[in-house]
C-alpha cells in the first residue's frame, strides 16, 4: 500500500514539475497563474510588494499549491528534493483568509514518515499574512512532508492559501 501511494505521489510530483511555473520566484510575475488550478489568477499585485519576490531565476519547482486548509486544520503534501535542483531553498506561504497559518517542512524517510523539522514559518498581520524565506538546501537528496496548519485548528473555504517551495 505504501509503495503504491509513493508511486502515485511521485507521478503527481513529476506532472506538477511539467506544469507552468506559478509566480513564486519568477522573473515576470505579471503573466502568472496558479499551476495547481490554472483558473485562479495569482495575486500579482500583492506579490509584487514582497521583498525578493522575483529577484532570482528559479531552477526547480519542488512544491506549489493553491488550496484551502482541510476542515481538520492541516494539509500534508509529499515532495522530493535532489541536490541537482540547487543549493538554496525558498519557501513561500500566502494566507489569503488572514487566519494565521503555519508552513512546516519536515524531512521524511522513503515512505514519507516525518523524521525532523527542516523549516517553518507563520503568517500574521505583522508580516502581511505572508512568509517568504530562503534557507540552505539539504546536502543530500531527500523527501519532504510540507504541512500547512491553521493556528486555531480549523479549516474550510475561509482558510485559503498559496504555497510554494523552489530550489535555485
């Protein structure tokens, strides 16, 4: 069962890499749409105000999501990283509902069981409901579990978010 889940998730990850890039870390954000839905336009004007939004050429998209927090208060996404993708990781979270969200990126084993926390960041009014952080990339190929969590443990349509992780 775990191998089948891994194959399905690996296929989804491979297909998502083939989709057009979202506006995250792209040099021309004006013509960007979400790679996960292609129907909901990325909030470019808001993104342009973020320090460092389009100042690097992204090499690899690791994760991109435009969704809502599940009713149980958290969403998990399963991703893989290879050292050939780049030596710096940039992660981004936009809290569209201004509810207070946290992005947690965990190291994971080959079955995507979390092993330790790699990085995290939380949204609040003091950071305009946005997290944008660069960190050194892992020194070896690894798997990640990306977890989006609401601070109050709730979810639903009022808990919209956009998240992305890129290596460059």
